């Protein structure tokens, strides 16, 4: 604890008082601890109750949307198909109306629509299936990046 106090620029006495509950953690205290730990200030503010906590799906949805947006058009379409298959859905399923077909060079409004489809699909999955989708998206992103490296050599 004293090592963290030194790294964060906080006195050992204050660190002890906050950790024992004698003094509440202020925003300034949390910011210094976050910096000392190399964590985001927002994360510590949420843990300390200074900011409201985010539901786990929000963090997962942010990650999924970021990963999904980084894939090329063909891989995004494949991911939607994969998610439907994970859910046991087929082309004529209840979500068929959400499927505009293959995505070709989406512009920002189209990308937003695709991202919304991804969020809708993910929200119906179990956390385990969501994790499978995230892992697959990371692998697809890695193979996409490797393909670009080969193409530019």
C-alpha cells in the first residue's frame, strides 16, 4: 500500500484513512490512484461510486462495436451470419427484416445501422456466446491485418 501511495503521490496517512473507511475517496484521490496504477480515471471513479457503474453489457457492447467496426465489409457480414448461427437463427428468422444483405463499403449511416444490428444480436446472447463472438472477431481482425501486411509487401 505504501508503494502505491508513493507512486500516486499520496501520503501514507491519507491512503490508510481512505482504505480503512475513515475518509471517503475523493475524485482527486481516485485520479491520483488511477494514474499510479496506470488505469483510466473513469474506471476508478466508477469503482469508487463517484460515477455510476456501467452495466456489463455496455462495456461488452462498446468492445463489440469497436471490433466489429474494424472488420472489412465481408467479415462484418460473416460475423452477423455467425451470430445468427450461434443463436440457431436462419435467413427466414424473426430478424430477417434486419438483414439488408451484403454490406459494400458502408458509409457512416450504414455503419451505424450495421453496428445497431450487432448490438441487437449480441443482446440476445448468453455471456458465453458473446465471448465466443468477441474472440472470433479478434481472430478475424488479426487475419484481416495479416492479409493487409501480405498485400503491401
